[in-house]
């Protein structure tokens, strides 16, 4: 090309990013095992156009969608065509430094592909896998999630790669946003991974119009690389189809490849399939959750979830809400204040305070079947006792502490020292609080999971099916990644189940340990009324209202009538308001 043609071509590339990428860059095609011209398919073009037009972008993708590759190509073009007066500074963030560095290396590879008349070349000032500069002043830096990693660097574009897997809180996200210069861009890329704190929250708020992020969604059935033999099958469970083809009739199949008809087919209950898709499902070992997440771009997969996707979605839409009040550094959330006469149970899962796990506290209204309060934070066991003492005391709550492994023992002992009386003691008749039962005075208050984990979690799952109300989005996040691993209910790798454990213990003790008391509730209240409305109750009450001496309804065998009355008065919290 002559000088004039070069100028015209440069101008066209500057104005049309998709044209520039398709004209001058190549990408490695795994289906052909070779480098091929970078032909963007329609959804990739739409995504890159959004990057050009909008500052805040989020992309929802499937595995092997080529989104990171296309984004790296877009970054390389942006760097090559940047003005020396306004150099681009790209900050790539991922959960692991290797992931961020891999993205940066993709950018480097594309930078090397641009023709000489476009290529500005690399600077020797910075040149490493995680941080390099160009001769026009532009630079690319790769970091893992750390607030410190952002210091001293003011990016013009922030790229979050595999954002759903980034384990960081609100403070990190706020620091990232604060680091952007005026007019800077944010690009959030990932496959879904449950209800994480960054990716899912941004996506959900964007759907509701609560933020400025523009969504780009990519679907594998629109990717020409994987759809040469696409067909559609009438099924709710594509994995079931792949494992049981012989059970499906020919009239349940449609061979359709026109893109404009795909949405209608989905609405009619059809799911797409191809040889590529089948091979990917096989690689994922027919794991329904992973198929839904990594191929169908779903935030929830039915797979091995302890709590069904449908239940989680229902709770999210109908029950979860922001707390009315927040305390203790915004870690204590309150939805409802205590109501006189209601029975409250507090479950606590204790951590060391310096580990990856959190100390969690959940308070439930046992009568209304509702979560009313919640604490989540990294504190040592003795400080957990202080929080329980204050907030448990406010609700007059019966406290169940996890003492499995010994971490909760310090919490329970501290509560005893503080004089908290309403403590669950395993193996002792829970109709009596530990201080009133001589058999429990030397026992450590609390619940040891031992071989009861399945039963405790079952109490949680059963309560949800019977309309127990969960208020917390933090708890909901845990539920979405709480799965069966080798038949054992547990959190997914890198996720948590602290709040689930706290709530499960409260429900387990409430439902199982108090079951006999709950069944006799009306009889108990009537008896309490008879004993507390008169000062001369006992000798003067009619014979038919006296409890039988040989079969006490409450307390230890051999108790006298006066002992039983006293125990009822002391434990009246279990049965509601006593007059």
C-alpha cells in the first residue's frame, strides 16, 4: 500500500475495531488445531461494540466462548492506536496471578501480530509477564485480588477475568472503582459460579436497572465453531437425554440451524445439542450443575445442590431482603426486633478468627419460622461469646453452639462465665436449661456434629420446604454453592457454609430437641396460666388440674409438684408469654 492507502487503512482500523481485528489478527482454533484468521462471530462483535460504546460492561459466557481471547485482541488494538498524550493503562485482575498473567500474555501475543506500520513496539522500561509497557506510554499490568496491588497504579481500563471466582469483598471492589481515572472502563468477564459477591451482584443489578453496566451474553448454540451438526430435543434435562437417548422418540427432535428460530425453540421447551456439546458434557462427567453453569451459562444448576435451584430462586424472589438495621461494623444484620412472648433460638458456628472460615450467628423466630438476625465475621471465640451475650440476650434466645473440633468450647465457657443461662447441652433433657439440670452442670454447652451432620442439614432442608423464611442474601449465596460431595453435604471448593451450619443447628435443636414440648404446647400454656394467675396455686387447685406426681410432664423423674412449677416458670420462654 502507498502512503495515502496506509493513512486511509489506519483511519478505518481506528474507527472500526472489529474490522481491524479480523483484518490483521489470527487466533488458535482448537477445533482445527491451528492458527486461523480471527473471524469474529456475531455475539463476539456485539460484545466488542459494547466495549467501545460503554464504560461499564459485563459479559456472561460459556466455556470456550473465546471471550478472553477476543477481549485481549480488543485491548491490543486499543493499545496500538492510543495517543501518546493519553496512554492506556490496562489493569487485569483475577483470583490468581497466573490467570491474570495468562490474559496479559494473550494481549502481548496479539500486539506482536500487528503490521509494522501500526505496531508501536515494546518499551524496555517494563517488560515481564505481569507488567509491560509500549513505546507510546501504554502499559498492561496483571494482579491478583489485593487492595495493595492497586496502590500506585491508576488504570484507564479495569478487566476482571473469571470474575465469578474472585474471592474478594466489598472493600476490594470499592478500591478498584476508586482507582479508575475519569472516564475509565470496566470489563467484567466470567462463566457463572453461583451467587458470588462481584459477578452475580453486578449482573443481577444490571438486569434490574440498578447500575450502569451493559450486559453481553454469549450462547454456545450461536457459535459457528460448535454448531455444524446442531439439533434440538424436547427435554428439561439435556444430560438425561445424552444418557438415555433410546428413551426419546424421533418426533421429539428438530434439526434446525437458523439462528432466528432458536429463541422460539427454547420457549417451546427444546434444548440444543451437537457433537461438540456432547463431548463437553462428557468431559464434565455428566455433572448437571457444571453443565448448567459452564455450557448453558446458568447461575444455578440442579445437579448436586442440597437445596434445589427452584427453591433458591423462590427464596431470592420472595423472601430475601436488605436488613432493617446493621451493627458491629455492618456485620450484624437485623430484620425484625424481638417480640415479647416469641421463642427465639440462636445457632453459632465458631471459627478461630484468623482462618478462612467465618464465625456465623443466626437468630430465628421459632414461632414465626423466620430468620430475624445474622452475624458474619472473622473474630476469635471469646469475642463471639460477647456478641452472643448481647444479641442473644436481647432476643432471650436459646443458644446452640457448635463445639465440634473444640473451637466453640471457648465460646460456651465464656458464655457460662458471663452468666448466660439459656444454653443447649447435648445429651441432657432440653426441656431444662443447663443451669437447672444437675446432670448438665459439668458438661460443655453445645452441639457436636459427630455423625449427625446429615440429620442436622436435613433439618435445614426440610424447614425450607415447609416455608421457613430466609432473609439474608449472604445465606442465599452459601446455599447456591452447597452441594453433595461424595454423598456428603458440603460447600464447593473456595466457598463457605458457615451461615448454613449456624441456621441448621438452630433448626435441628428446635425441631428435634423440642419436639415433645412443641406437641404439648397448648396443654403447657394452660398449665402455666393456672400456676401463674394465683398466688395460692397447688393445695387449693382442683384435683383434676394437678399434675400427676408419678408422671411429671416436665423435668426429671422424682421432682415434686413445686419443683415442676418452678421449672415451668424458669422455662416459660419456650412457650410464649406467661401472665
